[in-house]
C-alpha cells in the first residue's frame, strides 16, 4: 500500500492572473487583469471525487468552490495543478486512469476535459513539467511511468507514443527538473530513484544508461522527492529508514551523486517521513513525519546541498496533526 495517500492535496498558493493582455513578456508589464483566488484541491479516495477550495490569502481560510466535490475516477490517489494554474490532473488508482480538468479562474471550480485517459495499474502520483507541456504518472501496480502531452488550450491529455516506460518496483512519487529535461521517479519497493531524459518535443522518456548508476540507491522505502529550483540538488524522504537522502545533480546528464556521508548524509528525520518539500528560495527544507506526527525543518547549504536541522529551541521538530502524509510550500509541489 502507498503509505502517502488516502487523501492527496494540491495547492496553488500564488494568485492566478486571468485575462491579462500581452505586455511584451516582461514580469513588470502594465497590462490589466483580474486576480483570481489561490486554490486547493484534495483527492478523496473513499468517495471518488475531488474537493475544491479557494483560499483566503490573508486568513488562510478555505472556502468551498462552486460545485464541489467534483467527480473523478475510482479511488483517486493524487492531484496536481499545472504551473499556469489553468488545469488540474487526478490519478485514479482504482480505475487505472487519469482525469483532466480545467480550472475556473474566478471560482476554482473544476470542469472535466473529456473522458479520463488510460494509465498503468494503480497510478499513484502525477507531476507536470515546469514548462507545462507534459504530465507524467507513476503506476505503482505495473512498475512503470506513463507520459502524456498536455494541450495548452484545452488541458486534454494524449498518451506519448511508445507507451509506458519501465521503472523500479512500486514507483510512488515523481518530480521534474526545473528545465523540464529530466524526470526523477522514486521506487518505494526497490529503494531507488530512476532517472529519465525527457524529449523536449514529444515528452518521450529515455532511462539514463545503467553505466551512470541509474537507478540510484536511496534509503529504505522512499516515498517523497524534491528538487531545488536551480536543479542542483535532489532530496528523497525514506519512510523505512527515517531519513532524507541528498544528491548532487549533473545538470548535463541528470545523473545523481549521493552527498558524502561525512556531512551527515542521509540526514535524520522524525519517524516514518512521508513527504519532503523546499521553500521557493531553497533556503529551507521541510519533512512531514507520519509516524511522529511532526515536521522536521532544515537549512540548506546552497554550496554543498547539506542539510542542518534547525535548533530544537526554535520548536523543531514542529507539531503536526495525526499521520501527516504530505507537505507543500508556496510555489512548490
């Protein structure tokens, strides 16, 4: 069983800009637009639907979106939002498919984009490339990864020619590098990370050659992954060994090299870590610990990638609710 999810949360905390006319592409352009609310979505595996909310960015309160909950396939296991905030994608582990939705920029309501598209067996996680062109789904039952192109206008998914590519045993999480060139897949059953090249034109995946070390060893029962925004470092949460494995990334090939053990790698967490994320600046790393009901916080050395736990006097580890299963920060999955 994938310990990460009976419910899976995707949050888009940055307000969306809808209807903005072209201003030449500069970030400081003066075109008028309508600020849409931040949104959050939860995949409900027991009721076969997705709950949608708008977020009061002052108070943090959640307001049910018009029409929520929204129908999905059977036993939805994960949900993600496209980088531009226009589309949401949900993996349905019971019906072995992926549902696509458009997001209403004013209300956050979801509208299904046609019928769900086929995935492998027991799809467990979905991620979208930062350029918004491709979606990738880990299939924990068939031990492979499905790739799709995303229609930039409608959000419709089309399976990439050639079919799914092999992964390790029980792939349960994935992340794409900031340059959309590499896909990293965490294999919970085989205790490793598979790395793939992404074809920039088609989205097709090609596994790095075994001579590079691929797949790359992790700790025991890895379940979560995060990549620094500059693509220099990768972090994997290991639920079985209660730690986080850290790697440097060859930005040319995508290959991983484990940080030296002498600097503390792998880095200790709480009990049964279930998810890992970074702040957008990559100054801090946070790990949700399912077994100890708390969150471990670290500073990140931008030169070496090493993690240093915040002093206990700051409150670290920080108390969470019961069985925390995932974690995200603004602008980060």
